C-alpha cells in the first residue's frame, strides 16, 4: 500500500540536469524530428534561440528517472514492476535548449485506489539556473493494488 | 507555411502515417533512458499479458507531437500538450513494424499577448483503433 501521507508533499529539488546538444540531437533523431533547430546550432540561432531546441516531450525524459527512483524506494510502497503510464501532460513556458541546467521538483498531487488499482499523480516543476520556470509535467501512473 | 495565416477553426491538419519498428523502439529506449523490457523483449511482454512488444507511450506521444509541430514547421512553438494512453501499440518483429496514423483538427483559435494559439485535437490510430485519448495540444502560430 503506497504511503498516502505523501499526498500534497514535494520531494527535495533534484541535482541540475545539464541539457546537451548531443542528447537533444539523439532524442530528436529517435522521434524522427528533422527540424534544423533541433540539430544545428546555426539554424537554431538564426531562428532566435540561443542553442539547439529540444522537442517538447524531452521534458518528460528529464523527469522519468527521478520519478523512477522515487517509486522504487521501498519507503513509498509502490509496485514499480507492474506500473502502467495512464496519462501525461506537459506545459512549456519556453523551449528547453542545450546549455540549460534544469532542477526538477516532484510534487505528489494525488493518490487514490479504485477498482483494484492505485492511481498516482506526480507533477514535476522544472526551473532553470536563474530559478525561472521552464516546464511543468504531470504524469498519472497506475499500478495494481495487492490482492 | 503561408496557409497558416488563414487557419480557421475546424481545419484539418494534413494527416501523417508513421511506421514504428523494433529498431525505432531500441533507438527511443536509448534516447529516453526508458529500458523497460516490455518495449524490446517478447518474453517479458508475454509474461505480463501483452500480445507482444509494445511501443513506449511516450514515443507515441512524441510522434503525435511531431505531427502537430511539423504542421506549423516549428518544434519550439508548442505551448502545452496532453494525452491519455488508452491502448498499446504492438510492434511486430518485422521490417514494417506498426503503422501509426495521425490526424488532427483545429478545435479553437485564441490570441494571447498578440500570439495566435491553435488548440489541436489529435487522433492517433493503430490497427484502426485510437491509442491516445483526450490528445490535445496548444501551439503558437507564426506571424
């Protein structure tokens, strides 16, 4: 049984994630995104960006390992092995770009049990090195309740 | 992109068909760091009751996002985006892989601080059935 006392709480801020050109290009290639602003620094600058730009869902890629390490912590009581991704949303204040150092804070927004499943909503707030909000992601995760 | 200056509510986006192969899943696993074996190992997928290896939900979401940003021609223009994962995309171990059919429609047009924002309803289909629910994106239109 997941620990419901977590609802409404947030985790300590993550270590900064350094966004690299190489990782952005690798991610863009993996989703078939061939826009030059994701691959070429000159093209990104010509379009008004300081460096290459990450495709929008890259934000969730930054947060997933942080979510995983929280959910694998036995203290929370979550069955990670049977977890399913229910829904996902992303809001961007600006595009993520190479050179960003992003700190994530995970907020436990909701936890409920219905029809034999635990449903957990985690919200991640990503801020840059100046403390400005960059992105907000929300994931609803489902796992089977122990029978 | 001149047609974007005359975008109206109800307009359909040009549809996009994407083939997703096992190689694409391996590449996405590496790029995203999601190495869950249900996305590359038939034995694991079968053991948890899936009909076969399935695509990462986040890959399907990313491809549907690319469909919308490709329409505008700018991956930096997306403001918000949300989906529900309603059905898995099963990716067979062959050369064609799975076929994902993407279509979308302009649900609403608004203006914020002088920027035109299009709200897009997205439909993603695999095997004739939708795999994303409530898929909606808000994207800034140029000019």
